[in-house]
C-alpha cells in the first residue's frame, strides 16, 4: 500500500447513495453499503490507496450516517460530504435474483416497500460548494463526476486547470449545455452502449478528451485514444471471465477505478506519460478487478469478504486463472440495516413504532 506521502488524491461529485442489498439466499440479511457510481468509485480508490474526497450534501439522517461510516471504514475523506444546503441521502434497494437461465440478475427499486413513497433521490451540490472546495483542488490527480450541475462542472473545469484528469461518466440525459461543456473539458469519457450509444463532441474540435470508452456488458469494452495527432481506431477488449458469478452490479465502477488507479497518477501529465500501452494495461487491470468482484454479492461485496492485506494475493491468483480461493460470502459484522424511510414516520399513528427497513424471509419490508 502507498504511504500517506505518496497517496494521490481524487475528488468526486455525483451519485452517492445508501444501497440496501438483498442477497439471493432467502434468509440473508439486508446489507447496507455506500453505493452509487461516484460513491463506489471513490470507495474503491480509497481501498486501492488513494485519498478520496466526495463532494455531497449529507444532512445527518440515518442513511447518510450509515454512508459516512461505511466510506470512512475504507479511508474515504469526508471533509466535503455535508455541503450546504444539506439534503437526505438517496436510498436504492437492490434485489439479487436468479434468471431463467440460472444466472444472477439484479433489480433496483427507488420506492419504500411499506408506504409506497419515493425514497430520497439525488440532489446535486449547489454553487455554494464551489468556493469551499476550490482551495483544495491544487495537487489532486483526478476529478470524477457522473451527474451534472453548474457547480460540478465549474469544479471540474477548475480541477482541470490545476492539472487534474477529469473523468466523466454520463449517467443519461442531462442539460445539453452542461453536457457539451463537460465533454469539452473531460479527459476520459466512459459510458455504457445500451444507455448512450453516441456521445457527440468527444475528440472533436477543441475537446480535451484523450480516452473514450464504451462498455459492452458481457462482451467487454471498446475504446479509442488521442495521444497522437488524431483519434485512434477503436480497440476491443474482451471481458475477463469469472467462474462463479454472483452479481454483476458495480463491475463498471471497478473498471473505472482500476483505470484511474493505474493510468492517472500525476494527473494529466501522468495520463499522457502512460500513453496507449499504459491505458490498455490499466483498462485490463480494471476489467480484472471487475471480474473478481463479480464473485461476490453487492457492488463492492469483495471489499467486505476479503481481508485487505490479502487483496493483492487474491487478485494475482485470480489473474492467473486460479479461482478456487474466491469466497462469495459478504458477511459483515458492522451491518446496521435499521434505516428509516423519511416518509413513513409522518404516516404512523400516534404511539406506533418507528418503521425501518428490514428483511423477513423472502421479502423486504419496513417494520
């Protein structure tokens, strides 16, 4: 692991949630972990030895306190986690099932299973965060964003001006002007082909993009780069196979974190120094991380099941084709699933008990 002096820094603004994960076993507990694309990428990078700083609006509700505790467990720095105005932390329920062909699938829910109300949704940081965060941007290697607002795009531009690599993962529809502005300043643009089959403006004109990545699910990914005078041809990388597939959720986040960890040390200068060969190796490393994690339930289930001291050995063994040491058990003695739906208490009759998310038998309920 890196020493504190050597640890590179990454800032991130985007989707950070509390994931309530319902495993395939009918009597398994509901596991509550920090999640969301941004939350996962930052947590994984902290696990890999980076200083990771989320920029978000946690208001101290039970969900945000659980997210704080979980991210802090991996060394994530929470200096900018409660930017004003604060807000409820988003909650997403993930249920892992088995498809008709026997392979695991997952379903997401954004509503409370007891009262039917929508669970808290994502709210972007506001311009109030810009002046607070900006003084800390010099010296960071990466700025990651997956949701757009005036504040996040401004911060990304300022980080780029300080030499940081801007990594942008479009989540779907966004304000066209902010989207176009972000494309012009992002050095790495990564997206799923089933959601965004064409991202206009990448590697065109004065766009800063050096790497464009299109993920293809079980078929792997393809990418192109612009380390020369013009964009390269598309390069395809097959997915890394995993023999005991438990859950594919979070695979893309591991791939992103692996790319960042291996190719962006030193910011933009480091990425250019890595060049085409370094980027290919970094993407392959990210794919290997993703395949390894797919042997566990949850977007970052491997982090709870494997002792961090044995991580490198696990990964080396997995990379060599020896998969027998992978254990698909994400038991966690620090679980606290008593997370309240903000809407439920308002609907309780006087004297009733507070309703919290739990899982009896095969269903999730608020009890």
